């Protein structure tokens, strides 16, 4: 324990023990000096003794200075004076040892881990002790009871140098099986009830949010919405019971409009708790019925005409079919890549919020002259555009594309792709104008342009410019 402490305002406070030691040292030095002086005055080797005394005194002074600096003012070993922050320790005594100063400084990592333990007393305690032995903090814990055990899901904070394999090995030695672990981020710090309520609120506001909400709820997974009657005809998906079906890594839920929503996660089986949460979100969506946000933007084209950009759904089916009738066969062919007579068959699928988001461009008279689709295609996302012939080359396509890509960024999509024809220079120019990394793939005249969205956030471009003008784009529909 140091003999020097400090008051709250930082001033030093000296203890009497140190003063007594220094006073004794002073008297000892005086006595030694008197003895040396008498020896020099009465002995034959006086000068040599004087030099030796000087060296000894200098060495003693140096040692005193070093000792004072090391023990008089420095804090004790292992005590930096800092106190652990509140966020370092939140999980109670089982969460592991306190973080070191290096961990607090940022050399730590967040992990999401799931493991299965036996449903018996002490199993969780052994697991926590194993994590503590690796200096890993438990920030949150969820339990998923099973028939033959319990799946424990952890949010962990560990030293940055600690590898996932070391954590898994320690958990395995403590009795954990089927362990899965991956890096987490700050979004995972939100507790499960809060996250589920937030996803429910998003779903309640917009029917197109359901697939995104399911993905955020269940982690990395593939979600597909299969219509009861395929767009291209043929047999629909196998019927699903009202309560849904759970098969290890696949869950199948009945969609509100009669189709099937399949969720697949090949690397990790779903638990009954996850299945119940997913089913509750789908039931909420079914009870609320069709709905989309009714916000809209009124824009002015370069020639002075005002247009309105808004969300669209199946209630716009009649107006969309009327636009098809005004479009030329070339325009419809570039968009749908098939017989022009089949174009109307895709509209109900494309306008459904179940499969993505649709933007409509409407004139002042209320006529729909353009449609832009952002389609959920499993793990991928497609953008597709159609602009009526009379309204092409006015920047409408570029405005729609910018807004759709901004929606994809907001939804957390890693990339978007557009399927068109190599001759569609307008669509190619519009994709290039996004200023995003692009990948081109051409096969038998079909061009697939993929834009990576994790490089630069994309916002809608206003006002219109000449480079934004484009021909109607092509795109493939999901579910065909």
C-alpha cells in the first residue's frame, strides 16, 4: 500500500510514517558525515576516504530518488485508478472475469453463439465457467427448451485475439454440443423482446416488410414467397397446415393470400421458439390485410410537367393494365422477355407487396405512366422498370431506379441486379449513373447487371438530368 494518497481535488496527503523514515535517514547521514570527518582528520588516507565517501553518498542519493519515484507516487501494481464501465459488466457473476484495460480500450469482439446442453442442474453453470476461463463476458442469454435438452443462445464479448475455434472448443469441453458461432455487431445488443416488437411495428406499417422482418428475426436465411397459382401456370406449392410446418432447417408458413412462405437455414436448425415468433409475424400480417405507406412525392420534369411518385400495390392493377395497352410491343418485349400477350399475367404478382415493393409514376390527370419494382428473389434482389413510350427519355426511369436502389440499401440488401437486353443502352446508362461497382454478364443477348450496394449509399437523384433519361428496362420476374 502506498504511503501517499490524494484528496478528491488531487492534492497529495503525506503520512507520518514517511516523515519519520526521512528524519531518521537525515540523522544517520549527519552521524556518518561526522565520523568520516574525524577519520579524515586523524588518519593517513584521508583524501582516498573522502573520494570513496562522495561516491557512496552519490549512489545513496540516486537509490533514494529511484525508490521515491517507484513507490512514493505511482499507484500500486494492478491498480490503474480506473473503474470498469457499466457496459463491460452486465451479466452478473456468471458472465466471466472483469475486462482488462486492453479490452476496455477496444481490443474486444462481439460473438453470437448457440449451443445445446443437457437439461439438468449445473449444465449452464459449467458452460458459464468455461466461458469465464476464456475471459469471455456473457452480455445476454436466451434459452430455447427442446424435448431432449436446451438450446442456449448467447451474445458474448471476448478478447479480440480470441478465435471462434477456441471458444467452441471450451464450450464443447463443458458439455455443449452442436455449437454454432459467428461475429455479431452493435445491432445484436438490442434485447429479443425489443427487437421482435420493432419488427412487428415495421410489418404493421408495410406488408412488403414481412420477408425482411423474418430475415432479421431469424438471422441469415433464404426466404421465398410462392404464389398459390404460379405466374407461368402449372402446379402450385404443396398445401401447408394453418399452423405451419417445421422440419429441422426449413419452416413453411401459410401466406395470407393463400400461397406459401418458405424459410430455409441450412447451417442451423430452427427451434420451436423461433418458429412460434415467425408464425406470429405472419399471423399479424394476415390480420392487418393489404397495406402500404401512402406517402407520395410530387416532382416537376424539365419540360414543366408535374408527376407523382408513390407506392403501388394490387389496387393499381387496373391502371397498370391500361398502361400496358398504351405501350408498344417493343417496350413490353424488352420488359417481360416473352410474348406481349402474357404481360398482363405478371402484374398481379409484381404489384403484390408479398414479393417486393413497387413504385408508380402518376401524371396530374391520375394516369399511371411508369412502374418500378424491387423484387425479393430469395437471397438476391431484382430491380425492374417499365415506362410508357410517350414518357420515355424524360428522366422517369432514372428517378425510379435511384429510389428503388435507395430502398434496397435501407433494407440491408448487399446487391441488386437488373435483367435486360444488350441493346437497351438506356438501362445500362441508368445503372452506370448510380456510381456503384457493377458486374456485367451477357448470355445469348440477355444482359444481367449487378450493382454492389455495400460500397456507397445511393439516394434518389434530383433534379432530373439528361443522362438519367432511359428506355424502359427489362427484368425477370420471380416465381417464373
